[in-house]
């Protein structure tokens, strides 16, 4: 009886130990290392990483020989990333010679180092396209023929990948003010490699990282990757964070004390609403200070024929109302595209967009660049339309007539763009996108409306239409067809929208 009790006691302890191991499976820590150019600084950081229990480094540039020696001596496992960001099917299917040379050079360097355990083929590619994997397979086979080594890629999604090409995926997990209190990972998720990616406003805080770690399935042997810059900043700011990292990489239960900190609440950009209120303020000011505008504001819609006749009899002589409306319209379109761009694309999606269209990047990977470009293009387009109509009609005596006819229907965009910003502020992205599309369509149709109004005073209406509206429609239709049949452009937009 006594022996049976002892056996029961030891079996209970064994089961308890097994259950604890399953609950707190060991987590490996990895660092996405922004390697310093100075080898001495790099070696100091490697010592810090080693003391924190970090076992894995991901690098995208082979370091100096003395740094490699330090990596080997400290026993780090290295994931050598080729640094090919946001690739499309075209990237691998039709590579230029510089890309091929770059891949061959880095692969050769990585394969010669015993500490390199895996090679990252690309980051955030078009993995949902079968043609993309068909283009990648030849590069993967060439690497594996040189040396049998694991291949991986970074992604924003747990979408199944071609396991014959890559062994695993590092999942970029966005942590934002909206989701850091509700992070969760599916129990069926087979990915053991997770990349903590806090938004800029959360980087100074530890609580989001604790929530991230708590949400990770602890029954797996996970590898959590963190950026070296963030890690070093937090250790300097919170020295006790070292103990947290050491307990995280050990088999003991995680102990994660938090400093007294207030994490910012979710907040939409205030810029669209501020500018919208400013523009409506200018509308009110214009209405109160301009008798000419006040008398004519609704006449275009309620007595259209009379309004146009007045214009061509030069009863409205000042260009100021038209100029103000065109400026207001350009600002409203800019705000709306800024809002929709911010709502549809995550920061990573925005980065991918400007990576493929670097010429549009006025202020880095910020939606402000889209605001600036929309403003400039809207003003330029308005000017070109007015000049085109003016020189196409010999009976027109003043460009002010054309500008007024062109500008007046644009006042409908005051309502459409107000709807866009309202829906954007309410996080109704679909409705905001629809209203912006309608506003852009009205802007494009304004030339057509103006051309039809002016054609009433032309000697030959047919000839006038062939000089204005018909070629305009052909140009717009041609551009639209060209855009939507350009596979590379569509691939870029699809990729950016999928990086959610």
C-alpha cells in the first residue's frame, strides 16, 4: 500500500511537470539585427544579445569577418535574409542582371558560414499568386543544389505557402493601439516564428509586448523576433527588462513586471477633419463677403440655362469665385485621397506602395505624399482643362467664362468629400472609398459638362465636340484601359492592399 502511494505521488509529480512544460513551452528569442557599420559596436551588441538569452539573429547584409567570428564564438544561429522586399511575380520572372548578381553574391557569402541556418528568400511578396511561386522555385532549387539549407520568407499572413520551396514563414504581427489589448493566435496556427511589429506610437511602451507574449501559444517552441533598435532602446529605458527577456527564453514561468505607463488610445489622424473644417470656413467666408458668389451659388443647379447665358454675356466678370472653388475642390480631393489611402493601406502597405513608386515619395512613406500629389495634379488638371476649352472655342472672349463654367459643378464635391471624411472618422472605409470615387468621377466629368455647355454657342456643335469632349473621353478611356491591363501596376496595388 505504501509503495502504491509513493508511485501515485511520483506519477502525479511527473504529470504536473509535463502539464507545466506544455503550458510554458520554451520560447526562443530572435533579433532582427540592424548591424552597425563599426565592428566594435557590432561585437558589443552581440555580447548584449548573448547575455539576454537571444539565440537567433536575422541579418540582411553579411557583416565584417571579425563580426562573423564573434557570432560563431557565441553560438548564434543566423538567418541570412537576402533583403528582397515586396517582390512581385515580375521581380523573379524577369530579373535584371544586378538582382541576379546581388542574390548570387549574398547566397555564396551565407552558405560559406556554418552559423547560417536558413536563408530568407524575400520579404512580403505576392505569395497569393501561383505564378509568383513558379517564378521563385528556380532560385530556391539553385540554392538547395549548392547546399541543403532551410529557406524562409517574411509575410503578413498565415496563408499556406509552398512547403516544397520554403521550410517556414516568419509572420509579421502588427501591434497597434486598436488591437494590442485583444491579440490572439489561432490554436491551429502552425507558424512558430513570430515578428513583434509595434506601431510607432506603441514603441515606447512595454505593455503591448507583454500582451503579445501572453497571446503567443505557449505550448509550442516559438521563436519571437524583435527589432534590435527597439530592444536596445527598451533595455536602456527599463534596465529590469533584461530579467524579463531572460525568463522568456528559459523554461521557467514568465515574470513580466510593468512600469507605470499610459498607452495611447486609438486615434484617427486629425488632419482630414481639421482641413475639412477649414475649407467649410472658407466657403462661409466667401459666401458672406462676395455678393456675386452669393447670388450665383445655386443658380447653376436651379436655373442652369439662365446661368450659362449670363456667363457668356459676361455678367459674371470676376475670376475670383472660380479660382476659390477650384482651390477648395483640389484641397477636398487631396484630403479624401489622403483619408482613403490611410484607411485602405497599413503602414507596411504604404511602405510597399512607395517602394514600388519611389518618385511619389515626397515625405517618406507617409500619406502626406499622396495629399501633396493629389493637390498638385488636381490644380494642374483644372488648369489644362480650362486652357483646352478656351482655345477650342473662338467665340469665348475671356478665360474667366470657361473657368466659371468649369468650377461651378465642382461645388458638389463639398458634400461628397464631407461624406468621405465623416465615414473615415467613423472607420467606415468602404463608404469613404465610394464617396471619394464619386468625387473623383465628378471632377473628371466637369470638363464634359463644361464642354457641353459651351457647345451651345459654337458655330458647329459637332466640330466643337470633336475638338473637346470626344478626344477627352478617348484619352480618359485609353488611360483607364491601359492602367487596368498593366499587370505590374495591378500586382503592386494588390500586394499593398493584401499587407493588412
